DNA sequence: AGAGACAGTATCTATTTGATACCGAGCACT
DNA sequence: AGTGCTCGGTATCAAATAGATACTGTCTCT
């Protein structure tokens, strides 16, 4: 395999290394992406609002995650030249598309969480 | 951290640290989970078959991922006492449930991959 | 002058991931 | 009897990533 398959001559195959869709999956297979995108479901939020909503994320990692998502065109970053500074993040159309499967994942997690935690306890015993 | 909130007195909230659903999300926010579960969509596979299908995963990481998913009850691991050894992995009901949102994610990735790669190129320029 | 808000950086450490080499049991072949 | 092969992993070490914590710059308000 050579070039990134952005052509549609071949069906995109996320299992193939170097396939574009695999590259994209790597973004979602990120600890924080699901949470950040999910947090922006109801509209634009500022950096600090995101930090409050998503417990446990450090500012460095928040910045990294946001920049990566901005780079991919999932969200926009708008800086207002005020003091104190105001920066708002908002999903793009692409980001709102992503929201659909991401919500599905989150719902699955919330539905089956207790069962999974129980499985772990059995396994570890 | 002491107890994971597996009670259903509170609505599960994946944004909250220490919430069970957050713990579960962390499993999905793993680089390989989506691929491994997706690979098992059509039935049981052996270790080496998984390695072939999922390009780029190393044996160590494959083992880690499979053990974690087994621990969570997403798949089963069956060892046949043969030589050479045969070990088969298969999704549980829980795993097949997970397959639904995971397929949604993969479809999203395959659909929008080229657009995202294009976005990155613009951003990096 | 000093404190505070906000959106981050800088720095250092801990944890995860990855590359690569190797192992053990048994069969098949020479 | 020795050699090589298959399969499903481990072992070991290096590299990349995530996390904890402290700090910065700008302006405004007291």
C-alpha cells in the first residue's frame, strides 16, 4: 500500500494501515475527543466552560485536543480581542455529523456501565 | 477513588470523573478497541487472524486489548488444547451491542476521511 | 499598587505504546 | 536424533503521550 486512499476507487477500509479512514479513527480513539465533542453538542462553549464540564482534563491536554479537532475541521476556534480573553469553540457541520455516532457510543456506555464494572469485578476475583 | 458509581440513583453522566460510564468510555477511547471489535463483527477469529486483519497492531498491544475486552465482558477467549495452539475470540451479547455504535463511528470515519485529511492540509499550510 | 479573570504555556514526571527479539510444546520431515 | 515449522503469545527496552503543577501576559477594577 502506498498513498493514502482518498480515492473512492477502492472502498475505504479502516482496518488498513495508512488508509484515510484509519487515520480518522485514530482521532476518535482518543481519550478525550468523545467528551469534548459531546460537550459541544448544545452549542458553543469557552475554554473554561469546557474544563468545568469535562472533569479531570488538564489544560494542556484540553488545548491539544481542541487544536487537533480544529485541525480536522470538527470545530472552530474563535478568539475575541477582549480582556480577560474570550475564546469560543463550536462544532462545524462535520462535527455535528460526528455527534451522531458519538452520542450512540456515550449512550451505550451509560447503559451498560454497571454491567461492565460488574464483569471486571468477577474477572479480577 | 473509592467506589465507582454503579448505583442508578443518579443519572449516569459520562462527563463526570469516576462515573461508571466514564470508565467505560475510556475503554472505547482506546486506539485499538474499535478495530478489534469491528473485526469480530462477522464471527470468531483466532489471534493471528486478528493480527492479519488489523494492520499495524503489535502482538503485545493485541494481547492487552483482548484481555481488557475480555475483562469487560465484551468478548470471550477460548483456548483449544491443540498443537500448535488455537485460541479463538468471539463477541458476547454485550460486544454485539457495542458493535452498533462502533460501526456508526467507522462509517462516519470512512465517509468523511478525505474531507478531514483535506482540512489538515489546509490547516498545516 | 495590588488582586483578579481568562486562556492558555512551560516544565517535569509517570504512564502507555510500540519495535523487536525470543519462548515452549509438539508434529513432520530427513 | 536433530532441525525446522506453527501458533499464541512474553520479555525487554526505547519512544511517544498524558498528566500534575506552576507560571505568564493583558487589561480592568478597587
